[in-house]
C-alpha cells in the first residue's frame, strides 16, 4: 500500500483525474458485470423446452407463470408473446417486438462509457507526461537553478511523467478488456432473446417447428402449419384455472 501511495505522490496533479477515471470505469464494469452475468443469464433454449411441454399439455397459463418465475430478458419477451395468444398473430408479434425494444437497450446501458474513459485515461496520462517533461527541460536550460539540485528536480519530473503514463495505460487496457467482455456477453444475450422470440412465434402461431437440442435450437419452416395451441382455443386456454 505504501508503494502505491508513493507512486501516487510522485505522479503529481495528473494522478487525481486519472484515479477518478479509474474509479468510474471500475464502477461501470462491476455494475454491468452483475447485470449481464448474474441477472440476465441467457436461458432461452431451456425456457423453450419448458414452454413447449406445457403448451403440448394444454397449459398456456402455466407457461406464462414459468416465464414470470424465470425473470430474464428472454423470459420477459416470451411472456409478452404468450400473454397475447388470444389476440391476432400480428398483435402477438408486436408485443414481443415491443418487449425486445425494451430489453435490448438495457443490456447496452452505460457500456459505451468504458471506451470513453479509456481514451480519457490515455489523454490525461499523456498530459501529465508532457507536463513533467516540460519542467525537466526547463530545469536543464535554467541558469538560475542550483547545479546540485538539477539532477534531483529532473528525476522528480521524469518520475511524474512516467507514473502518469503508467496509470493512463492501466486505465486504457482495463477499459478495453472490460468492454470486449461485456460486449460479447451482451451479444450472446441478444441472440438468446431473438431465438426465443422466433421459437415462441413458431410454437404458438404454427409457422414452423422448433427443434430444441442440447447444443442449439433451430427453427424450421414447414409446409402445413399446425399450431400447438389451436386458434379457436387460445382465448379459453389462457384464462386462470377456475376463472369464469
């Protein structure tokens, strides 16, 4: 800890904004990591298997409840579609599209600030470097400075420049890695949302057959469309058990 404090003091005024950028980047990366890796896990394939089995048993209300219990982006999109099963197909598709428009922006929230903070770290570190080197050159060219003190002053200014450069690079590298990891996770969740939407449309509207396996879920169009939930029974099937 004393070693880090020494580097901070040697870095001069440039270390203060650099520490602010580092703290902001760390907070954003941590918050996005919790949201994307803990609260928004991609589970569309498993969810589609559960929904398909419930619909085949004639239990669409239980399928909606299964989506509500899961509480993930894909399950919220699926629940929006299943809740409109009694409506025309365009209304059901519109409900899922609206749900996707709500969910996808939330996945990318604040992630775009990480590259900005990385660039700020580089530029602020460069500014601190230039400041330290400028004072070093001024000391060398000064006739009024004590020759015995010149070496010490030059060493201090070079230390200031190098510490600012090092912390700026640390911030930039951290932001680049964090942004790449978060973007990859975001893309995986978005693919899961779209896959779930297509699967729900295929099962309920009868536009295709969904084959859910261990490794992937594929949507295959078919010539004769036979929906899992017959069109004439949609309104009746989504009512709560025991409702009049």
